[in-house]
């Protein structure tokens, strides 16, 4: 097994050691398991995203700097809708 040195906050390490001891496991195995899960998460493709979520994409589009409350954009929307 290869070892790697990392720098962590001592308080965090102490709490993590206590956590590991309470569960009867080795801290290294907890960290290794977490890192394995982190790098093996499946990539999200559009097919797995529900239609409801996809319909919201772009809903929070940015407004002009001088249109902070969105009134200009709303009036423009109404003008285009009822032309």
C-alpha cells in the first residue's frame, strides 16, 4: 500500500479519530472509502434529469443591470406576447 501525506486541521483529525474509534474502524479506511465514493459518482446526463427540472433551466436568467426588479423584462414579455 502506498502512503500519501496530506495536511489537515488538527481539531478535525482528532474528532475524526474519535468518530472512527467509536465505530471500531480505522480512520484511513473511512477516508479511503469516502474518496472512492467521491470519484466514482456517476455523471449526470440529461436523460436522468426529470422533465420538471429541465423545464426550469434558464428560469433564473439574468436581467439588465438597470432592471433590478425585472419590470422592463416583464413589460417586454407582455409586449411580445400580445402583439
